[in-house]
């Protein structure tokens, strides 16, 4: 099994943080349509990230299919990083808040990428 419960727990933590960031950005006044759109994307991609890692962990999938799910999760994490950067540039959130979240996403992305490369080497 490629995905682990540790990976899933880290995924849940990241998703919880991104959803909180999204809620905080929506509560800021005045609300901008760009901020609302990015906040919606944060929540949607967070949900997709959770489900892709959960599917890789709990569904009876082939190793290649699990690998594809983790590859998809890497793309979603990169999207979350870009959405967060957009919120920072839009001044929707305090910069220290976005910096902390960006650091957490970067660490998670490195962790996921490291595991993905290890799994990919096992497949080849």
C-alpha cells in the first residue's frame, strides 16, 4: 500500500488549515469577488485532496492507480499554494497568517513528493 495513515492524518491537518484560511478570508471586510472565488477554490481542492488520499489509502486499488491518486494530490497541493498566494497578493489575509500556511503547505508538498518519488522508483 502506497498511502499510509500518517499521510492521511497529515492530509487532514492541511485540509483543516486551508478550510480555516478560506473562512477567515471570507470574513474579512470588504469582501472582494476575487477573494470569494479563491476561497471557494481552496475549499473545493481541499475536499478533492482529502478524497484522493483517502481513496489511495482505503480503496482496493492497484499500485499504479494509487500512484496516480498521489500524483493528483501533488497537483492539488500546488493549486492550494497558488490560491493562498493569490489571497496574500489580494491582501485578504494578514501576511504572517498566509506565510505560516504557505510553510505548512510547502512541508506537506515536500513530504508527499518524497513519498511519490520513492513509490515511483518501486514501480519502475
